[in-house]
């Protein structure tokens, strides 16, 4: 019985430690960040870069993710994305808003790292046609959200951000493991030259 209690305590401690390393934190600029480093033995920088680029261009994560900056020499990619937040009321659930974020991926030989940051909440409102639309001109950085949004809602939004970051991160990891099928650049077909001087 004593061994069982010790084993359960060790398992709970291990889960707590892993949960602490896989959570939102603050970076050096006091912004929320979800940061991961992954070892990928046997793969060089160019291969990892190509796979990360393929992920940003072709991944199907249910999110809007677009490439905003790429530097093959430095091995960095930056993308902008967003996802919807639902809000439950007493009777029904509706769109509460949208979270915009930045994703940065950096690659080196045999490893890469990625992080999500610059989280901005855009609240939604009903327009005159009953559609949920973004509230014009309202962009709330999550670091300042506690001053403008109810604390319970901020906690729910941070939880959704963590879930989305984990989900997109796991899709990225799967793309980094498989061979990308980026289209190879097509060689220009030789254009036939016709002489109009001779016929």
C-alpha cells in the first residue's frame, strides 16, 4: 500500500512538472508566450526549414495562418494567425471574439524552436443583420485584458490560447517529421526562336 501511494505521488508530481513546462509564460517584453524547443536528430537546417515552410503554407489546422516573413539564410519563419473564441451565455453560445497571434519558427541543424506570442483579443458584436462581426477599432492585447475584460473571461481566453498553441504545435511537429511535398521550381521551357529574315 505504501509503495502504491509513493508511485501515485510520483506520477502526479511528474504530471505537474510537465504541465508547468508546457504552459503560457511571459517573455522579456512582458508578453504572453508559448515556447517550445524540439530536438530533431539527423536532419539538417535546410530540411527543417523546408518542412516548416511547408507547414505554414499548407497546414490544415482550422486556423487562419499566413506567412509574413521568411529568411532562409537565418532559418527563421514568421506567420500571423487567428482563431475564434466562443462565448456561452445562459441560453446559447455565440462568437465571443477572435484571437490574433504571431508564430515564429527558427531552425538549426538537428533542432528547431517555435513560439506563439503577440496575442490580441478582438471582441465580436451582433450587427443589424444578426451576424457576429468584429467590433471596429477594438484590439485588446492579452497583457492588458484584465483592465478591460472580466477576469473570468480572461482566464477562459488564456486557456483557449494554450489549447490552440498546443494543437498547432502538435501539427507543426508532425509536419517536421515527414517529408514535405513542396512543389519543385519548374524549369523554364526553352522558347523556340523564329527568324523572320529567312522563310
